[in-house]
């Protein structure tokens, strides 16, 4: 029985590694997360594993839920009123990863902009946190998840989940770049009065391994092989 439990433990560990969160990424549930407000994020100067956001972005609370909210007010301008947030981490090992998030957008899908990107950068790269530059890839950076936007049918003022997005970091990219940067940006849609009052909120960022790494696959294979061998020996002994 000890062998059975040992094999099960191996399988469970392999499964956990397969679907586990990427180490080093500070989750975006914003219940216990801080945000540093400034106009840009600079690789190699600003902190890793810390959310940075434009001064118009702040953590808001509704009931028991906290989330990152765009609180920009005033006259509406589609691109000039874009506000964003970033979090960076050391580049993980080469592999395929998944990303998802929750979002709440206003009802005017023709005016409101939502987007999510992932960039590979080196020290010195500057990621702006406001304006149309949020839609562009900084010089020297590589976009591996570029301007993923929710569907227009979900711009209704309710919370929705972005369908899981996958992106791949190649071995060459893992050795060429120092940081993986996640970018989110949005504006607040104009209502009939021409101001910005519609919601533009994000929450529950999750970055996870989408495809098991070679060592994980090896552990899983060993576990399955060990379990199969044990079952065969028990059958032979029972005859």
C-alpha cells in the first residue's frame, strides 16, 4: 500500500506542477494587493512583482470585493483618456502559459477600450501607463500577447471573465529577455452627458502553466509506470 500512496503522491505533485500558478507573479485579486501610482514603469529600476498604475487607477471596493478601477473623470477622449497598469516578473523558463482576468466594462462598446498585453523586455525599457502609447510595443521589447480585447457583446456593465489566453516563450526569448511584463489598459466610456462614468474595472489576474514542462511529464510518466507495475505484480501474486 505504501507504494500505491507514493505513486499517488507523485501523480498529484505532477498534476499540481502542470496546472500551477507561475512562481513570482503577484495575483491580481486586489484584496491584499498594493498599487504604486506613477506615469510609467521602467525595467531594471522599478520593482518586480508589484502592480504599478497610472494615477487615475486605484483599488476600489464594492461589498467584499476589491478590484482595480479606472477613475478617470472629465471630458471623454477615446485614446487620450486611456489609463493602464503593469506588473513585471523575471522571465520564466521557456514554455506555454495561460492568462485570464475578470473585467467590467460600460455599455458603449464603440467608445470604450479594454485590452491586455504581455511583453518581454530588458533593463531600460519604459512602459507608459497612459495614452495611446499603451497600445504600442516599446522599443526593444517583444509582444507575446498583443492587445487582447474582450468581445463587444460583453460591454454591458457586468463582470465577465476573459477567455483563457495562451502565449509561448521560446528558449531563445527566455535567454534574450530579462522580464515578462503584463499590461492592462482601458478608458471609461462616455455617457449621454459626455463625461466618463461607465465602469472600467479589472480583477482576478491569473497566470499559470498551460503545458507541463519536461520534468513534470517525466514525473507523471514514472508515476503511471510505477502504478502499472505494482498492479501487474499484485495480479501475478494473486494467481
